[in-house]
C-alpha cells in the first residue's frame, strides 16, 4: 500500500454516522409519505413491500452504487478514504462489494463486534472487510502534507 495508510476506527465511525444521516434524509420522508406517522407506532420488522424496498433494498443499492462509482460512500469521501482490494490495492470487484455489504450483517450479529474489530485489527479491517478481502485506506500523512494550501 505505497502512499496509503489504513483508515482508523474513529474515522470510520464518523463516516458511518454521516452516511447514516444522509440515508435517513432519503428514507424517512419516503416512509412517512407511504405509511404516515403510523410507521413509527408499529412493532413489525417490515410493514410491507414499500418498507422492504425503502428500508432494505434502497440503502443496499445506494451504498453499493457509491462503492462501485467512487470506491467510497459520501462519509468516507469526506475523509479521503477509499475501499480497495486488500491484496492488490485496486478497486474491488462487484462480487467483493456484495460480500462486503452482506458482511455488515455478519459483523452486526454479535452485538456489533465485527465493527469494533476495526479498532484492534492491524490492517483496521472489520469482519465485513475480511469477508470481502477489502481494506479502507487514506492518503499517507506525507501525501497530505504535500498538498498545497
């Protein structure tokens, strides 16, 4: 990984929070439009086909589209972080993107342990990264210092 360093835990947490807020700005108005305020009164996991599409399919499609387009989500882009193949440093394949997204569910199952793994892993990989064989990288500190201000 010449000229790159692994993106750390807190950068990735902040990027995820930013992405969550941005996705909510899209999802919540759509859910309100379709279901009204009754949506927030229900204890059902999925209220219907529109809920499934808005809450599950739309976020997956948007995230994977951003990964394919920019190798990052908007939150990661704010920190100049990109997702690359762990071995080659190149852009991951569509198969890796799909595995990475599905890996989020695996990482979340044991009380989010797979996400916290980033804090302790030498290459800052969460379980979703390990499953997809990806890493999240940022420009090296030297590269950042060379940028004219």
